[in-house]
């Protein structure tokens, strides 16, 4: 057993403090050397030149793009960019993930003197800090972003963002009424999750709607039933917060529209605009049952609700109506990225 002799107790804190200071100094020296003296091999990451976002692209499950925004307008920003280049973008695991999984694009800003393309990309992808990295779908739809991270944390960011990109592709496909791509994306998202992880009810119910549009009623019921079973068994499932589980029960025909509205009102304190989510699900179900005129009426109410314009319920309602020949703003005008109901 380690003991400290009487009279030497007060020596320990200064020694530990000295060790910490020395280690911090050594870390600083290594960063300084890597930044200013150690020359990295050219083009470890195969960075591509930026291009304007093509929001008309529909290959949403192709490689997403990793945008690296850096600013060379002052010395501090230049040093931070060099830290990224010399510490993160020389890490073999990070370099391998970037070159194999994404399209790496480097966007160089220059403060107020930045060119129009760089400014447009910065605004479209909601970049507020530099240097930073942002993952986006091939059509420019935002997925996730991060500022400075350690190499371990940056690897975790890439893993999470890549996983999230599949689910985002499913939602984007729903906005385009591209039911085939939506089904593929939600299927991949489901397969990527561990068997003991909670199933996202939003993704599941939208997946079932896409399947029904593709005339696959049996599979649509199956995914809803599987989600209910899986989430009920999860030991960490919040028994007091099941929204939007009632929507799943409604799509299975287990509760009525009146009952769904009642349950939606019960979650008012915890969730925003759950009534509109329920109304979109009701309208989509009417449409799939062939009750077109009644469905249009419900869809219009959701689509024209200013409070939910940038939520999935509003976006999907407008998409359904455009598919029925009605005129609503193109999706390019829906520039938001926070879309949970």
C-alpha cells in the first residue's frame, strides 16, 4: 500500500501540478512543430473544388459530400486550418474514411472578401464557425456538422453523420415523392441499427406510407408491427412518452381518427405540432385508401399551416399535393433543416 511520510503531504500537489504543466507544454510543442515545421505529404485527402449545389439531384443514396470550410482571412483562422490539416487530415483512419465513403470538398473563405460560391455554400449549409466540417447529401441537403474535434471525436462524427445521412435520404425522397428511394433508404437505416436499439417511429411510419405508395401493403404492416414489438421490449423505452406511437396504431387500423386526435392532444406539453403530424398521417391514409378529395382537403390544411411549414408533416403534405397536380412551392424554397414534428 502506498503511504506518504509525515511532513511530506504538502509536496504531492506541487509535484502533480508540475507534471501536468510539463505534459501540457510537451503537447503544445508537438502541435507547434506539426503546424509550422512538419510538412504534410501533398493531397492525403483528395479534396475537390466546390461547385454550386444541385438540388435537382435524385441519387440521394450515392456518396454524401463532406464540406470542409476554412477561412484564411487572418492569422488565427489560418493556424486553426493548419491544425485541421496536420492533426485530423493526416490521421490514417480519418483519411481512409473520407476517401472511401464521402466526396471531400474544400471551401476556402476569405472573410468579407469570400467569393459568391463560397458564401452561397456557407449560407446553404448553415456554417457559422470556421474551420468546420459539414456532411450533406448529393443534392445539398444538410445532414450534420462539427467544429474542432479531437481525432477520436472526429471519427465518431463521421460514423454518426454517415449513419444519419441514410435516414435523411429517406426523408428527402419523401419530399420528392420518390417512393422507391424512400423505401431503400428506410430499409438501410433499419438494417444499420443494432437489434436492441429503439426504432424511430417517425421513420417507420413514413416508410410504411412509402411502401403503400409502392403497392406493398403487407410489408407496410410488417414494418409497423416490428417497430411496436421492438420498442416495447427495449428496457430503456420511456413508457410515459410514446409519441408518435399512436400514429402507428392508427396506420395499422387499431384506433380511429377521433382516438388519434385525442391521443395527440395528450402529448401537447412534450411535443410541438403533434396534431399536424397526426393530420398528415390521416390524410396520407385517406389518399392511399382512394379517398382523394377528402385527402386533398386534409393535406391542404397541413400544407398551408404556417406554424408547420418547415416540419416534415408540412413538407410531405405539399409533396403529396404536387403529386396530385396542385401547385405548391418547389422544395428548393424550403431551406430549413430542422424538420422533426
